């Protein structure tokens, strides 16, 4: 039997042996030593080329995709004590509170960074034809960071808590007069007394977990421990807190957050975000240079400019703020003259102020609407030289009856029996930027021939003794319009008296009607046209010199991808799309890439 299988094996080998194999061996043996070298060299080149071609084909079909992992370390000024969406945006909240609240809490909606909104905790929403009823349907199977299920009762609880004066929430004004009702476990209905187009911004407010906060007394709302160890539903949850003891109190040194796997918009890519807190900007910047932190924000523009030249990745975006000089026409008679207001506007070196004081991190304004809310291209900045504008300004004053005394270096005008002199005070706050800009204005307007004095007040004193009673000649101040860009609080005549924010005491019936209609107009195109008409009316009356919109500056690490800035109102808005940021990457073939 053994012989049989041996014979069979030999026959099969003989039958299935390739003739080429024998011929190749025979030919190879016939080569000379030199020919063999040439042959094997050629074969090596062929094999190497094939490998390179296959690698190139592989690379052509490979793409990088975000992968889970990595740590981002943020350096932030001040320490947190009110990580609570109802408190962080108020006067007691710090930047650290706002940053952490933005990461730990979620709202029904989330800003998309393009002046719009996307669903967050909400799955969908509808608005009634009359603009009075907003109905939100929540996503199913969402949980808080502690695993408790999220329901409509959490939303109702949060809104009613914000409306309660005992919580002293800065969000109260936004929800005043709004009815809120629950319909089942996942439906919430808001009822307004009258249409209000910017209402959707209210739905971005972070929601509190009812099962935790309902047992906390209102007297302890701003002091209880959940303001320092919060539980939310946002993209990140608290992992650990490092503290130090000072004068018997525990002071946070750092917060470490970890990605929340069940975040409503999907698990974030960056695994860990750590916040380290600093007491002053010098220490903050030094920490960046030492490599102790990866990112910082809201630094002095001059410092940001230097960092950009040193290779740091500097992102910047216009803020929805209007920095302007507001004229008090009732307090200072010279400002009742439209020619004076327009001459001062022409004589202002706006771009020079942006370059010298803000290191270029600002956008020139010619209207009461910041760049993101103004019809692009509708208002063209004056491209003439400053000297040309000064010449035009002097001509405007001369045509209006003002005379320039070369000896006294001053403008005067006879009004009935009185002689007016073009002299006034600029009042502003004690912030470095405000003081520097006020001095720039003084220089520009003295070049025109006005006699100008600058008065600086501490922020608290400025609001109480100057702004609220409207006791100023000209006030250099800022207006924060927010995400919706509604200028009603700043320019409607009903807001002229304290606590209204119409600090120029401006009154124009046509402007009032435009602002009222814009607040109730839900069609974006029509609303934009109303604001364009409003802008034109304001520019015609010149109740203020609109200077610039400052820019938010964020120094972020090159290792973080997709960390672009959209519309930013406060520094915490840099985290609007943080769940899409990534550090680590994987490479896969295009055909296997997940659909976006």
C-alpha cells in the first residue's frame, strides 16, 4: 500500500508540474554571472516599482477621519462658582462659569454658528401661524450625566425657575410673560402674549435636571454645591476637580471634563477637556508659552498680535457689539445741531483706532448694527483720507453758521442771544480699551477744532452716576445686541429713561414703528429689510458716532481640527460646535468612510 501511494504521488507531481518552472530554471542556469546580476536587478526594480504604485493607489483612496481621543487644556481667567445656565450669564457669573456651563448643559436648541439654530435636546419644533405658540418635541431616550431620563418636566421646571424672581436669574427678563406647559413626557408648549421673532434664542438656554434641583430651597439656589459640581446633559461631564485651600475655603485649581457618550448630538471626539484657572492675564499668557495650557482667549489684542507672529494659531470673529459715542442732545446744546454730530463723525479716524488700540482685531462700523446683522455691502466704509474728511467736516460746520477763531482755536456759533462754543466732555469707563479709545477721539476731534475733555469712571460708578441718570455730554460706551441682534432696547423711544438702554435718549416715531414691526416679523427677508430701513433712519439723524465691533480672539492649538469660530456673542460661544472638534485621526478607504 505504501508503494502505491508513493507511485501515485510521483505521477501527480509529474502531471501538474508547470513546464515553465523547468524552463525558467534551465534558462537561469544558462545565464552568466553578469547576466544573473542584471536579471535580478531588473526584477528588484520591477518589484519595487510595483510596491510603490500599489502604495500610491492605496494613498489615493485613503482619507483621514476624526477619531476619538486626545486632551485639550484651556487656560481661563478667574474661578468658577456658579456653573449654572440660569446664573452664569448674570453679573455673578465669571467667564469660567460660562465656559463650563456651555460644555456641561444643553438646551432645546443650539446655535449653529451662522446666526441660526439646530435641534439639541429637541427633536423638532413648530411655530403657530400667528407666531404665538412654539411647540417642541424632545428626543427620546436622552439622559442626564447621572443616567436619569430627560423629560418635558425638566424643561418646564427650568423655565419656571428662571421666571421666579427668588432665583435672581439674568434669564428672567427673556421668559417674562411666557406660558409653559407640558403635554406628555416629551412635548413642551410655550405661549407668548404677542409675537416675538427672536424667541427661538430662548430655547438655547441650558436645561436643569428637575430631580436634583426641585429639592433645593430658593435661598440656596446660588450657593448650593450643584453650582460647583453640576450635572447636565451637555457634551461633557465632570470627571475630577482639583482644589486648594485658601483662608479655610476650597478654591478650584482645575476642572477635568470627559466626553459624555450619550450627548444628544453624538459622542464628542475629544476625550478630555481640562480647565486650569489663573488670576491674571500675565500668568495666563505665560502658561501658554510654557506649554501648561493649549488654548487661551480674550487676551489683550496687542498680546494676541504678538502671539500670532510667534506661530500661535489665532482665531478671531466679530462680536455682536457696537462701540459708539452717544450724544446727549438734551444735556449739551451743541449736540442738538445735526451739523456738529455729522462733522464729528467725519473727523473720527475709525480704522486708525482699530489699528492702534485693537491691533487690528475689530470691524469698522457706520451704523448701529454689528457686521453679522447688517446687510453686507449695503453700507460702504468711507475710503477717503482723514485729511479729506476733516476738510469736509470743517465745511459742514461753516455752512451751518459755525465760525473758527484762529486765535482761540475754537468753533463758535451765535444762537439767538447766546454764543455756543464747540466744547464738551467724553465720559467713559476705566477699562484699558475704553480709556485708550477716548484719548484717540480727543486727538481726532481736537484736530477738527473742538475742545474736548475726557472723564474716566469706574465701571460701577459709570453706570450708577452717569448712564442711568443720563448725566453726560458724550458717552463712549458699548451695546451688546446678543444672538438675535434686536436693537429695540437701545433705540426705541420707550427705552429712553432708566432702566431702559436708550442712552442717547433718541426718539423717532418712524424708527419706533420699524423696530416694533421687526420684533414681530417672522419672515427673515422682511425682517432684514425693516432693519435696513431702521439703519438708514439712524444714520440720517446721527445720534451717535458708531466706531467698531470688537473681535473675539481665541488662541487655539494647531492639533485641534474643525475648531472654527462662528457667530460669537460671549467667549463661551467658542464651544458651540465643540462636539465636532477632534485631535486624533484614523485613515480609511473612501468607500468605508461614514456618511456625513
